[in-house]
C-alpha cells in the first residue's frame, strides 16, 4: 500500500511541473556544443548551442539549419529592450513555418538572459517550431516558474552581439498582417549553417 501511495505521489509531481516527459521519441544526441553562423543583411552572428541542456530543441534546430529552411527568411519582430525574432516569414511576410512542434525544454537550467537564443511559441507550451528569438536584455520573466512553462533557451551569441543590438535599434512599424514591430527595411537571413573553427 505504501509503495502504491509513493508511486501516485511521484506521478502527480511529474505531471504538475514543466519537464520533457511528454517526449515520445528517444532523447536525441546532438553535438554537445555545435556552432551555427547566421549571415544577415546587417552582419554576422555566431551561436553556440547547448545540446546537453536542450537536446530535442538543438536537434530540431540543426535539422532546420541543415535543410536550408532559414535561408532567405527575415527578422519579422523587433522590439527594443526586449528581443529580435526570426525564422517564420519570407521577405514578403508570407508565413513559412509549418504546424510541427518541438517539446518544451524550459526549466533546463538556461535562463533568458541577454545574448541567449530561445524558441518562440504560442501561449501553449509545446507549440514551438522554427521561430526563434535572441534576447537583447535579461528577460527572466520568460523562464519556467512554479507550475509555469517558459521559453526554451538553447544557446548563446558568442560573436556578433553588436549586430543583434543594431537590428534591435532599427525603425519598425506595421507591415503586411502585422500591426507593429516589423522592420521597415527587411533584415534578411541570407544563410544559416553549421560553423567549425579552423
């Protein structure tokens, strides 16, 4: 009886807090610290990803990078003193992202601090797909909290934070179906690819 009660308590605890137990597939094994280069019309940004803290997210992100998905997409949401967001729209503001998702890995020990990259999502926790954002300031309110899912951080800007800051400072306004926050001059991701230090 005691064993059954213990199992029930463990089950309730597991279901009530953010975790990755909803994953159906085995945990992937992406490189522990892969690098990704973002070549934009405003300059170069180099990322270091954390495949240990966010294996599902990093595996998903690298699959998109390797497929060329991000090439010729734009930064479509830019908010000073907050973040810059990209990965879901073409330069003519057509939505590119499909209806897939990657499991939420917030609460993995990585915080939404300045210079980190995280996956964007809707209000539902497991709806992140291709769109990502780079934090321009510390946005700890985006972290997982008690009984609350956060936004999954999965890497860091290690070069090109000046480019990130320059993007965050551009003039924005309504464009297409968006009522605000779209750069008036498109900021295009010309390419994204894995990077290896010589």
